[in-house]
C-alpha cells in the first residue's frame, strides 16, 4: 500500500522537536525585553502639551530654578505644577502676544486652568514624596533626567519598581551635594565616593526603605 | 419619581396653565387657590404612591451600595504590558498662598445633634473635606487626658459627627428648588417670598407659622426674634423628636422652675444611671463618656478610691449597662419603683412602696454606697423616664449634696429655649384645625415623618394653604410641600451653635454648597427683607453685637480658628428642690400576658431617622445586638418564650388606634415584659439607602407617652423578616479572650486578672526571637474603658475609604469594617441569672503579629512585615487566594468579594482619602495601623532628623517620631481614650507605659499560638461592690 | 504464574489470540459511525460543560462573590473540588507506574483507561486554583519569572508548592500516557482505512515500526517514566495536604494529613476507576479483558486504602483529645459532631468507613453491580471528606465572634457539575478515538498464555489455537 510519509518527514519531526521549545524561549526573551523598551515605558517620548513649554529654554536658556515653578518640591509630597499666575509673572511682560502663549493668557483671563498632560505618571497605588527625596540629596535629575535638554518634556526613566528598588536598596550612587540637588546638568566623576559622604551627612539610612508600606498604602 | 410617571398621573399642564402669566402677589394668591385644587391633591398623593414602590426596589439599593468609590477593575484587567491611561494635571489659575498641594488643612467648626453643637475638626484635602474629628478645644469633644508630647491633637467624636461627612457628599441630597415637585429657582422663590412677606406684613404676620427643630444658634435666634418683632402675630413652633420635655417638666416638678443639669462624671465616685445611656446617647455623650472614663483609668498602682463605680438600672441593654459594674434589668414600671425605693432608703418621703420585682438588696447596697459617697455621687436618669422620676432623682441628688459648684451636678439656665415641644406641636396642629395657619415654613426637620402618631400631622400638614420646606433631602415633608428648598449641609454653611453647656461654636463652611443648598439664615433673610446678606456677614454681624468693637477682628479670627467663642458657656444657676415631690400612683408592671410595654429610644445608629440615608451608619453593627440595616423589637429570652416568638418573627403591635408590625430580635439582658424599638426607621423617602429600612416606631409614638407606650397588644402576623447581624455568636465558649476581674483582685494581684489557663509554654521556638529595634508600632486597648460606642469603626471607615456593602452582603458575612467591636455575654456559662448577664466589649483589629500567620501563607508575598513592626498589606500585589484570612486566628482580614467600590457619584469620590488606595474587587484588606499617617510622620521626622544632632549617621534609624505624632483614626475618635498607640520601643511613650511589665494586667489575645500580637489588651476591671460580688463575677471567662 | 480457580480468576479470559484482542479493542475507535448511545452520552457531558462555561463567565464578570464564601469561610467548593479531582487522578498513576514496576500483569487492561482518567481529572483540578483567585487576571504573580517589579513568589507558601506539584504531575502523566500509546497508535495507523485517520494516527505514532530497537528503547523509556511518576503518587497529594496542614487552623493543623491524603487519593481514585470501568466493560464487551480478577484486586486496594483513611480519621480524633487543645477539641467534638454541618461528618463516616466494609465479602468484590454502587458511595464520601475538612474547620475557629456559616450558591454547584461535564466530555472523546485498553500489552498476555497453552498442549498433544494467527500477526 502507498506510503503515508516520505523520508523527510523525519527531518520535519526533528526540526519541530527542537524548534518549538526554542521559539518559545526566544518569544519569552523578546517579551521581557519589550517590558523595558521605550515602546512600553514611553521613556524619551516627547509628549504634546496644550502649551509647547520648553524646559530647555527656561532652564538652560534662562537659568530658572526648578522651585520657581515647582513650588512645593521641598515641602510637600507633590512638587506642584505652576499656577497660570506664575507663568504670567513674566509673560504679562514678555512675549505678551506670542501665539503659542495664547492658552496661558486665556486661562488667566477666563480663570480656566491649563490642562497639562502628565509625563511621569506613577500608578495610583504608589505614594511618592518629593520633599523627602530632595531633603536626602536625591537630585531632580535622578528621576526627571536632563530637563534642560528637553525642548518638549519626556519621561527620563521607566519608573519600574525594580528601578525604584535599585536606589532604595543602595541610594549612595544617586545622592548629590545640597547645592546641586536642583541642578540638572551637574556631573561628578567621583559620585560613588561622594555619595558615601553625602549619605553620612544627610543621615541616609536604608532601614525600612524597601518596606512595602514605604510606597504602598 | 420620573417625569413620565408624573405626567401620566397628573395633568401638570393644567397646573401650569393656572399659574401662567401670574406674577408676584397674584402668583402667590393663585398658588394658595391652587393648593386646594384636585390636580394638586392628585399630584401630592401620586408623589407618595408612585414614589414608594420605586424606592422599595431592594436591588437598586444594593447595587447602589456596591458602587461607592472608584473602580480599579479595568486597570487590573489591563495590567501587565499595557501603558497607563493618559492623566491630566490641572493646576490652579491663582494659587492661594496658604495652599500647599498634597498637604491637608484642618478647620474647626461645629455640627449639631438634637439642636446642640459639638466641636469638629475637619481635614480638608485640596479643598475637599475628607475626614472629621472632634475639636479638642470644644467642651463637647474633649481631647486626650494627658496632653500629647507632639503632633496634632484631635478631640473625640461620636459616630454621627464622623459620619456626617458622608451625609454631606450624599448624592441623594435634594439638589434643586422644587415647586410642586417641578424644578424651579431660588430667585423665583425669593421673589414669591418677598411678595408674600409684604402681604404677611400687612396682617402683622397673622397666619405665618414657622416650625423649626430645637434651635441653639444665637444668630438664628436673633433672626427669629427680629422676625417675630416684624411680624408680631407670627408663631414659632419647635419640634425635635428627641427633646428634653421630660427633663424640663422634671425640673419644674423638683425646683418649680426649669433648669438644665450639666453632669461632671469626673467628679463622681459613685454613679447610678437610671435608664440613662449617658455614654453613647445624646449631644453630650462624648463629653460624658470622656469624663466617666477619667474615673476608670485602671493602671498599676492606683488606689482603691481612684476608680468610680457605676450602677445601671435599665430596661434595654445599652452601652452604659454593658460598661456598668452592676446592672439591673427592670421594666419601665419597675424602674419607677426602683427610684422610689432608693429615694425612700435615702429618707425622702415617697409614701409606702413595695419592693415588687426589684431586688431589695441591690437597692439597699446602692443607697448605702451613695450615702457613703455623699457629695461625690451622681444619680442620672434619661429622657425616656417620666417627669416625676426626674424630679425624684433631683431630690435624691439634692439630698446627697451632689448638686452645686464643683459637685458632680451643676445647673444652668436651659441652653435651648425652655418650652414644652410636645405642647407647642399640639398647638400648631390645633391652629391648623382652626384654619389659622396660612403659611407654614418648615425650617429643617421632617415633621411629617417624625411627629407623634396621635397628632396625625400628615393629614393636618396637607390642610395648610402654603407649605414651604427647607431640608437636606426631598423627604416625606418635602413631598407634601409646595415649595421645597434644598438645605445646605452644616459643612457647607455659616452658622453657630451652643453646646450642652452653652459654649458657642462657630460653624464655618468647608466647601461651597455642592447642590446650591440654602441655610435657615438665608431663608429668614428673605422673610426679613434683607435678601442678599450672606451667611458669613450674618453670623459675623451678630457677633459684632456680642463682642465689643475694638478687638472684634482678632476675637473673630480666634473664634474661627479655635471653633469656640470663649466665655459663652451658661453661668451656673442655683436651684433648690422642693420639700416633697407629689408622685402618681405606681403602675402595674404588666397588664396581661399578650401585652407589653414598648420602649421607644433614639437609634444607636440613625438617631431619630435623620441619618437613615447614611450607608456607614446603617451598616454599623448596633452596639449590643450587632444588628445592621434594621431596627427590631428587642426582647428578653423569657418574654420571647411567653409570646412564642423567634428571631425575625414579625409581630403586630396595637396601641389604641395605632398599629405597627416589626420583627423580633431576642436580646439577653433586656427586662421582661417589655420590648425596645428604636426610632428612625421605616422611612418612605429617605433616599436609595434608607428608604423602607426597618419599622417606623413613630407610628406608635403618642404625645402623652413619647418614650414608653404602655400595654401594647401583641399578635403574631405569621410573617418573618430577615434580620442581619454582623456577629452571630455572643458566647465566649469559656475561651479567655476577654479577661478581667474585680478591682479588689486587681489591687491584690494585678497580674491575676489577665492570666490565661493555657499560656504556660509560650514562645517555644527553635529560633532565636527576632530583635525588633528602632521604632516599633504597637497598640493597647483598654477593655475597662471601652464603651462599645463604635466611634472607632466609623472613624476607620472614613479614614481608610472602607466601602459599604449592603444588607445582602452583610447577611452572608462580608462586612468590611477594619476594626470591629466584638460583644460577648461573658457569664453565659455559669452565671446565676441569664437575664442579668454581664457584657464585654472587645475591639478587634489587625493585631500586627510579630509572627504573623498570614505572611507565611501568601503565595505572592502581598502581606509582609515592615521594619517598624507593621504587617503591611499590598493591595496591588494581592491576587486574592484568601489564604491569609484562613490563617488569621483573629479573622480581621476583609476581602473584596465583589466590586464594592464602583463610582456611583462623583461626590462620593471627592470624599475618598487621597492617601489611601481604593481597593478593587478580589483583593484582601485590613487594618494598617493607619500607615498613611505613620508615613507622613516618618517623612517629617526624617527631614527633621537630618539636622537633629541626637540622630547619628550610622544609627539604627535616621528618624525619631515623637510620642503623639502618629494618632490612628480609631484612637483619635475614641471618647474614653481606650485605644493607645505608639512606639513601644520608646520607654516614655504612652503605649510602652501601657504594656508589660508596666501594666501587669496587659495581655495579648491567643498568644498561645505564638503569634506575638502587637495589639494587646488591658484586662477589664470591674469595681464590684463586695455585697453584690457573689451575685456577679467569678473568674469564669 | 500460579492461578487458583483459573476459570474465573485470570487477567485474560481463555481462548483469545493476537488478532481477536487487537480487533476487539481497536474496533470502536475505527468504526465510521459510533452508535447513538455514544452521541447521547457525549451530548449530555458536553452540555454540562457548557454549564461550566456559563458559570465561569459569570464568575469572571462579577468576582468570587457569586459563590457562598465569606469571612471566615474564605475557601469553599473551589478548593473542595480541587482536592477531590487531584485525588481521583492518583489511581491512574499508581496503576500505571507502581503496578508496572511491581510487574502486576492485572494492570495491563486497565492502566490506559486509568491514566486517561488521571489526565482529565488533573485537567479539571487544574482549573480551580485559577478560578478561585480573587484576581485571576493576576495569576502569573504566583509563577517565578523575571518581572519589572523585582519580586518573586513567596516560597514559604504551600500554594506555590502546589503550582509546581500539580504542573509537574500533569506533565509527567501526559508524557507517560502518550509514550504508552505509541505502539497502539501505530497499530491503529496500520488498521485504519481512511487516509486522513491513517495520517493523524501516523503522526502520533512518530514513525513507530515495531522494530526490535524501537521496542528496546520503548521499554527503557517507559520504565524510566514509571520511575519518575512513582514518587509523584506520594508527593502531589502530600503537597496538597500541606495547604491545610501548614496553616494554624484547628482541624487543618495536623501532621497526619499527608499520609492520609495520599491514601484517600488512591482510595477515591480506585473508586473512580471502578465507577468508569465497570460500565465500559459491560458496554464494549471487554468482560474477557477486564475480569473478576481486576474487580477483585481493585476492590482489595480500596479496602486497604479505606482502612488507612479510617485510621487517619481516628488518629485526628485521638490527637484532638490527647493534645487537650481546647480549639482542636472544639472543632472535632463540637463543630464536626454536633455543629450545623454534623450531617456532612456523619455521612462521611458512613460513606468512607462503614459501607466500604462490605468489601471484605468476596461476593461483593465480584458482583459488578454492588461493587459499582460501593464505588460511587466512596466517591461521594471522599468529596464529603474534603467538605468536612474545608468548611467545618473554617466556619468556627478561634474567636466565636467571627463564627459564621457557609451555604453554596448556584454558581458553586454549577462549577462542580460543570467540571464533571468537562471530565466526561474528554473521556468520551478518548473512548472514541483511542484504544482504551493497551493492545500490545494484551498481546503480551496472549503470548504469555499461548506459551502456557503450548506447555499444556505438549502434554495433551492438541495444538493450541491462535498461535498461527499470532505468527502471522508478528509480520506487521
């Protein structure tokens, strides 16, 4: 009677036997890489805002300090996004009729707040406090990146829990001297050594830093 | 009711046509005519008829309840490799300089119960009031006994005050001015009113009647007086379901004049509560409980004299009775007899009294004990007792010298206007009968629902030509009114209120009225033709007249900040009791076997019915019965046997022309021959939550017997009703869960009363015990102080965004409260008399065990131990195996079996505490020791620590939280300071001082399991009178 | 081998040859149109499975709140069913692996069937741990994988051990079963007429040609797998029992759980095998292959394991009394004996201890009808055992204040019935497409016999029948 299978069926069989598991592994690997990729995390994606606000211009260009707009970064859990008023302190004087500032003026006149799009968005079950990080010498740039190089603002870190934990387990590498906490372009070759000192003077203590309730309530 | 229903039922076009083109006075007159038209009748009837079945739909209520708060379900489903939805940041346009985003602010104000003010301290997050505590500067909401070393000081509060936050955000509140049930506008109303005012003015207010609840607001009283001056013939009636008529008449009998007693329990060594639940009932209860507990802080080294002794004589088991050292359950008639016997024993002429069913020895002992402590004793009776009992009690106290300055009882001029409210309501009804009432303005309150049955107020109200109602809800009264004006909640209003001792608290708004509500002040300004004066101006202007001009601004600011106006408490008043009180004949205990006395009392959860639509309060287990979502006929086992009634059997009650059907709930400790039914249920138009819950006790209430309806005929209906309680089993099964003993035992050997019969081989472990260094959180609960008032439960619910699940879910054992107050009949095992059981309260919450059984069994590590000794619960890691709950011997973990937090209304989302995650379906939750407050304090302390030399860089911790910086929500609310929380490794902290070895009577529950709980208890100490000791308390629990 | 009463007590009825056994077994899968009976049975099972689908749908839509569970009874039917199904699985593994290692020839004609049962039971069991999660969409948290949270499962939790125990069990059983199938699938391939069917069987047969080397490799592999599967018989239910034994709940916190769970598992497993095999035997005329001997032996195994289980129950009670632990005693002597669920405890005792004592009687073991009923009763009893363990222990534990009761809802029941549907659907499909008795192993038996016959024949001079056919057969 006629043969069911031709000899090369064996080859196919062997190939599948080897290939399928291999494929599964590879797929898994790629899946994992996807989680860290900017496609998933949105790192480095400039986000459209109602007003094309440029940190590059205001920080690098004009040298405005973070705290001028983000008032409560040192005192409260939220750094705060400036009230329209704050924008108008300058822009009632300069660029008074720049088209791109129209929304700001409208907001100010109509009393309607500007609706900014959140760039660094932690899940609602994560409770982050700016003030304590700043106080302990964690610079803005550690999380927000070199905003002075951002014409449009984007996410600088993936904000994954692993990323938070890296620092909470061993903060020293991310600490900086008081005077440069708010500097976005500060760089030092000797951070490891420096960090240890700052940790000492700011009394940074990792005890309890990795408790669940430190960030989740 | 829906527009559709309305249209088919009533030809509104006809109504509108009648009003078309009519303006001002014309409009007004035609309105009066209209009120008599058949159309309008039809409309009104229809309002009820069609309303009822719609509300009756239980499912709609349940589903409504399931959906409070924000849903994380979608977020959960789309978790994993999807990005979060885009979020907006909406900053201020002009940011007020005192606002720091992310930082809560606190404001002092007052709320009102039964007309009297109590101080509030309201937390506001970004302009949203989110949490209510007591205002420690206010006499009605005292703070801690010992001033805190650091941190914010909160005052105690009762469930009504705390839960009023939900009342404010309640989406069922009436939201628009209605005219004939049609949407209308405030301006339209004001025009109509001011025109009407002219007309009324011409006849000097003839035919204008105002009906308010008890009023203590100086501003409102001033406005009223101005009104009465302007319209001399206008009549002001006051009706509050829970008033002080009996006390008033009692005082009249005793002193010949009205006087209001102010009780200082902290000055009393011996207290006799004659049917008075002074620790949990009434606007002064928080203060009274606090002062009472001041005399019961049993700590190592106290002397025998330092603990007061409480005798309770009552019909229905209340918190006071459960807290008492000795309790006697007597029917109302027997209570009367008891007081006479006591008076007689103390040498007051009451004529010949037979002991009857009253335990003579008990009376003997009480009398003797009081006599021995003359001047330091306090006999108090409740509003539920008739005037002559009040009078007798006054006489007794007088005789014992308990009256007077710096004595336990002081008298003041009545804080509220001294009038017989029952009488004044009767007069109003009579006036209506005589067609004198043209316009009736109901300023708050709900008389159609809560007026005594014998006045048939509903029928009368409908006879009034023009009916105007100001109320928080479109309730029973609103439905029958021409005009309904939505009332502003107290948290939205400017006003003021006097507390029970007269102290004035300023009421300031925390938020602009959510639903454009108006206050009584606003409405009166219209009548007074001063429209446009806003509330703030009003209150301020009034106080300008009281506080001399120069430093007014300063004083006013201070008053606003402190929440009280200093020096406004009423001055003491000297009274002398008349030689003898003439007493009515003693009535028989019980007429016939199928007849009982029905005792009416304000409900421990919904008060007189005004809180019926408050889900928190409806679901709050009642102190003793643990009943939720219902009222019931509380009855003693013996009487239930006589009547052949089981739990849930619906009985038919008949008292003369008045009938009511209500289910039975058997309550050991209730006196025989009588039943207790709580007011406040059977609402027809309360809202989605409160409508058609329970039986309406007002249907039995009569002006001549407001609190006890005698000889009510009882019949079986054959029907049953499902009663749902959160605790099914009230026997301790001889397990040493609640431990305690007598004061003598304690003084003799403090440790003995906290010993357990199987803790011998404790802490057997193969491992070295883990060293918990640095800050270690712990809680101590003083069982001697706990009065089971539930304030902790509600405070926790508010602080931690705990959902309401509804009756059906409670029925299957899924209530969500993080802290529950267990109640046991401790001596069920071998107590001589099961009708006089002893009660124990035991607040149970997460014990934060050092060896937490829940932690080891969670497959995903969603519950972990933190370095500061917390048993953390991580909602976003939990997958809901529920294994932790199985392994928790205390069963304090709560599970979101269904989506309990779906948003039903934006307003309810505004109420959520922004610092606590709103839990989604399928995750476990439990007490966190208010970890959000701990975190806030820790962050503060860490910032401090950087510059604090006492903290070394290499040290164990980089922060030092001072004692008192962290106050848990339950601790803050507790009126008796029964909950102590803090860092047990700080030797000077209160909590450390309340634990072993400092307090030998401190014990942990179920420690034989080697769970090493952080929440421990101070064993309950009873100050038992040696002569009565035999009858009570052996070490049998 | 020595066989008293060979007339009845033999593993293969006298007078079969290679052709006959092969034909009888392979006939049903190869028939074009199965009888209406099969369709009816399968239809019934499948509609039950649809009920499962519905129940699960509602569950995912609304959450586990649709069940009767609450606090304190946080585990309900889901866990009961899980343990029950897993337990049932064990018989298959025991029969195919352990009996194989002990060279018990009576396993031959039932092992295929029992293994299939195991697989399907495990499939049903496997559903429950997932379904009973509050957030099934997050089930993967329980697996170790490199996530972005930097978290791993909590290894001290028995539930994590469960995941591995059950998944291993499932995998090994599947492989073991499939390997055992290969020679038979080859036979099917050779006997099938329809080309498509041939091809499918062909692929499954993986080019089996029955060469000596194939047989050699096959034997080795099968032996190894048997060796791998054997410890699972003990380990899986031990781990499952840890779910309870590791906790501190009175009634769960017991060291005797592992052994008596395993015994119970085998107990219920054999009960299920009997429940299924007896009808099959009658319907498909396998009386010659599944003989009284099988019934007898299986009944004996049930009796033995049943006694171990009984011992377990008694020891629990003894320890409760002996430990003088009030909570322990409360559960056993009050809650279980007198509590609201006492009925379940006493009927459990009846089903699992008293009634099975009938198996001491030979006639009971050999009477298919009585035996079948006893088996059914034991199945029920074992389900009740889990009910008693799970529910009664939880509903009254340490604090009387938290005592509450548990009443299953329609979704609890539909879920249970639904899995029965799933189980039987799979079973009927298996019967339809695969030989439910191992053909080649039957042939081995035949060969065995023929040698025996030959030996007798030599003495009596008659030529044993079937040998020629046998010789012919070997050429395939």
